[in-house]
C-alpha cells in the first residue's frame, strides 16, 4: 500500500489556495483524502454538500484524490481510521506557522505514527483564505478579485449568494 495523507479544512468556500494544496498533495502522496470539516457548533456560509461538490468538481481529473467529510473527530484519530500516515497542512504566514506547529505536536500526541507535511503556497496565493474571499464580496468591483481567487463554480455561487443577500 502506498502513502496516504489527509488534507482537512472547512473549505467554506474552497479557494485557489486550497486547489494548489490539493494539486501538490496529489503529486506527493499515492492517495490524498480531502476531509471537509463539519462542526455542528460552527456556522458555515455554504452547506457541506456544496463544499464537497465543489471539491469533487475541481478534483475530478485527479484519480488519487478522494473527497470525504469529518465530523466530531480529532484529525489524528480520523487519519488513523483512514490508514493515513500523513496530514497535509498549508502555511501562508507566521500566524499559520505558530498554529500549525502546535497542532502538529497535538496530532502526534494523539497518534504517534502520524507525520505532518507542511507546504507553503506561492506568493500569489499566500494571502488567500475562505474568510478573506468572503470578506471581499460586496464592494463595487469585487467580482474581478474574487473570480481570480476561487474555482469557477465557487465564483458563480458567490455571485448568486451575493445577489440573494442584496436582493438584486
């Protein structure tokens, strides 16, 4: 059996930074499980089904990528259950590094056989996050920036979401 990794996140919505991570993870590992988080105590802008659908859409030509969901389970335990020896995490800046470094140690405390692989996206993607993209929606001209930041299907849904909220 080849090396398997888990890349987990809320993907609310997926950005081109997430797609970059998935592309690189698919090249590095024999199998990459993209685990979409579902936390009943957290409010998401988009449904679990929408988030999974977008990721299935952008990974359809990557046969070694599987989209799944994770709920009410530590990532380290989920990785063990999925027989994954690695978790894949992105580091965009110093704040991410501090957080991810701590999580790496927690994950290894929970699952000593688990290793963390960190990737740093290219400069053009290092400022992207789901929250940042959602925060850009609204002001005049937002479409140009957001369209460059997310996959096409996500952009189209963000446009509809904005129109629903603004009554356009």
